[in-house]
């Protein structure tokens, strides 16, 4: 058992994201929230009116720090709250926020700051893309999930009764400000769930990141600043590379869905109540590795490493979905194209491929494996 963790020193990091619609940066720094005003002055070369969209738990813990920084830099700032939680990721929230903004005098020069987890990022991002046909957007993510994934790449969206993220836009922010210090108030379960997305990035294209994460306990990731910044920065870099090459998911961007085909099926089968998203992705990643192993697609030992790393951070919620239910859900996933199920499968740590025509037998063996592992 390896007990030491490799800590890498990182200064302020600026990661460029280049897309056809806009070039921008993700800035990562411990304590960055207190410098948000300064950075936004650089980005906007002036002080346009700012509307911060957030949820009560984030406002309560971090609102003052952000507000002080923005007003200190000369921005006229107003905070607007939305209800907390995935069930408020709805078009009605976009509409209510738009009414609030209008009442408070927001015009086309307004900058919208999405300040919170992935839900706030998706809702406020969508609002910015349609409010008066589009106003400037800044993402300030405050969960691991949002810092390593949701805030970068420009996808916005809300849920419909028939499914998640079915209404949305591509809308790139002017800048993404990532302050890992904000994660200190995140519940342990949320923190860990988000970290599986970082582990996913390691499997997709960064073996070094995977190795550092497989050697670390979740406790040390919470405590060790450099380690945490490294995990976030390397994940953002990977997403930035992929999004820069493929803004609208023509092909390459699909690799980011490693673990998500089965992960979504697990979430849907349990009505989004049993797993946090990252937990379902962790199971999905183990299952994808098992499928790759069954098909002799991956190198020897790859499955075992992905399984062990995913389970090392603690017990994951149990899996009880039947194979036939999971198969039906996978076939009806919105990413399934004309009945052909594509799986992102690991070839080795740091390399994946999109594979179609995965045999049902391999999928059912993978489901049996994760059901078994979840009972251990
Ligand atoms: N746009 C994209 O590319 C993309 C990518 C991945 C996920 N997503 C979306 O992100 C959403 C999930 O995001 P999430 O996991 O961040 O959930 P979330 O936004 O619901 O946040 C989880 C909880 O943590 C609280 N919280 C946030 N920051 C906190 C902090 N610093 N301290 C204490 N509590 C805090 C929130 O109030 C909430 O209760 C999903 O809707 C998913 O579809 C979008
Ligand atoms: Zn995800």
C-alpha cells in the first residue's frame, strides 16, 4: 500500500480554451475569489454592471468574499438567488431569473456571474445565452464537479420531464475563475463524487494524473492544496484540449463521456436519488473497463487498476439495476445514435476510444461485475 502522495507545486494557472465561438481562460488559484474583481477588470477592460446568480448555501458561505472583491474593484454588483438543487434546473428557473434581472435593471451590457455548482452554472449559463439575446457570462464554480468539468466547455442546459439536459445551448464564458478554497465547505460525499470525474480525466488522457490519484486517499486530497490544484488543473487542461478540438461534440468530445453511458442508466434507473452523478460515473467507468477487458480491447491489468482506484476512496452506493433494465436505458440514451450504442472504452490508462458494436454479453458481464463489487 502506497501511503505518500506526490505533491506538485503550482503557481497561478491560466489554462487557455480556444473555440470557434470564443477564446478564454480558466484561471486557477487558491484564494482567487478575493481577486475576482481585479481579474474581471482585466477581462472586461472596465466595470460593467454585474449580476451574480447563486444558491443560498453558496451565498451564505462565500457571497461576502465575492461581493467585497467585486465592489472593491468598482463593479456595481447585485446578487440574485435561485432555489438550490437539481430539481430547479428547469426552464422556469431561467424565466424567473430573467424577470428578476429585468426588475433589477439588467440590460445588454450586464455581466452574469454563475456562482455555484453545476446546476447554477448550467442555469445561469443558459440564461446568459438568451437574456436580451445574449450577455457576457463568467463561471465561478464552487463544487469539484463544476470545477473539473461543468464550468469549462460552454454547455448550458435545463431538464425536461422526459429527461436531463434536453434543452440547452452552447455558450462560452468570458472567463472561468476556479478557487479550490471554496471546496473546503463542500460535504465529503459531494467532494468525493466530483473527484471521480478527475480520475476519469486521468483514464481518458493523463496517465500521470491517474497515478497520482490512485496513490492518494480522498482525505489527503481534501487537505493537500497542491495535490488538489493539480487534480483540478490537469482535468481542466484535458477538457480544454478536447473542447478546443471539438466544441460541439462532433466526435472527439465524446471521449469525455467515459463512464457516462452506464452511469446515466444507473442514475435514471434509481430516479436520480440513489447516486450522486460522480458516483454513478465511477461505477460506469469500472463497467467500461470490464467491457474493454471482456472484449480484449484493453491491455492486461487496465481493468484491475481502474476498478481498484475507483473503489479505493470508499464504498460507493450499491448497484441493483437488472441487466435488461440497464440495457433498455442505454439504448434509449440521447447519445445513442439510431440504435447504435457507442461506448467509450479504455485501451490503457491514459488512452480511450469510442467503440460501437459492443456485444451485449460484454455489457451484461460488466453489470454483473459491478453488482457483485457493490455487495463486497
Ligand atoms: N455543462 C456541463 O458541461 C456539465 C458537465 C457536468 C455536469 N453538469 C451538470 O452539473 C450538475 C451537477 O453539478 P454539481 O454536482 O455541482 O451539483 P449542484 O450544483 O447541485 O451542487 C451540489 C450541492 O452543493 C452545494 N454547494 C455548491 N458549492 C458549495 C460549496 N462551496 N460549499 C458548500 N456547498 C456547496 C450546492 O448548493 C448543492 O446543494 C448537473 O445538473 C449536471 O448535469 C454540467
Ligand atoms: Zn459527468
